[in-house]
C-alpha cells in the first residue's frame, strides 16, 4: 500500500508546488531524489575540479617518461658504440691527413707544372702550352685550373692522361677537345686540369 501511495505522489508531483522553506516536511522520496542529485553534482564538480586536472597531469607525466626512455635508449646505444665512434674518428683524421698531403701548397704549384710538362714529354707529346688560370674559391678549398695544349697521337694522349692520374698530387682532368693538327698527321688536344689546395683563414 505504501508503494502505491508513493507512486501516486510521484505522478501527482508538481515542482511549482514545492515549498523550499519547508524541506523538512517533504516526502521521503523527494528528499531521496534531492540527495541523489546533490551527490551527483558533487561528484561531477569534483571530477572537473580535481580528477580531470590529475588526468591531464598524468598524461603529461607519461609522455615525459616515454621521452626520457627514448633518450636513455639513444644515449645507451651511443655509449655502447663510443669506442667504435672514436676509432672511426681516428680513421677519418688519418684519411683527411693523407688527402691534405696530396694537395699542393702555393710554393709547390710551380713544381706541379713542371711535373705535368715532364709527363707530357715522357708520353711522347709536344707541349704547346701549360697555362695556370685564375684561382676559383670554393667553401673549403681553392681550385687551381690549368689549361694544357699538347700535340701527338691517341696513344700518346692516353699515356699522358694515365701519367697525370698516377701523380702523387690530386689533379683532375676535364673538357677534352681533340682535333687534327694543321701541321702533319698528328692530333692536337686541349685539356683542362684542376688541382686544389686548402683554403687558409682569411681567404
């Protein structure tokens, strides 16, 4: 019977008839509903004021932890390979030193021109001219172009190019131009050679 009365009260309930000054005499089911709503409101307020901030903070902490883990793994791998890196640096320094020794200094350029002239003569070529052209500055080195004109046969040209390639100094050959000589049955060749030197400070 009490349940039926309660259901009837719920059906006949009108919020506009509620006397907010007499909460104490409200029906028990109304007080229960109000208590539930208040509890839900408090829980929602607690979540948005505290729990949500904690979730954001926790997510940031987790992300930071993952970042630190990745950093630790990378540094651990680097530490494990440190000896190998040091050995590679030693080898690179040695290779660089060997290459530097192959680059002529300013005082060695005249001797280099003499060596080119000697290679041409020993290859059976008639040297027309060996002309040092203006330097070309790059970021880390100075390029020294050399214009060479020789006369001979294909075989002589091949021997000359091979001789230049075997020189102890770094010399590269570019822009071959071979054409019949106006004198006799020989050929003429114009070729550009380039050597390099380190760019000193202030250049």
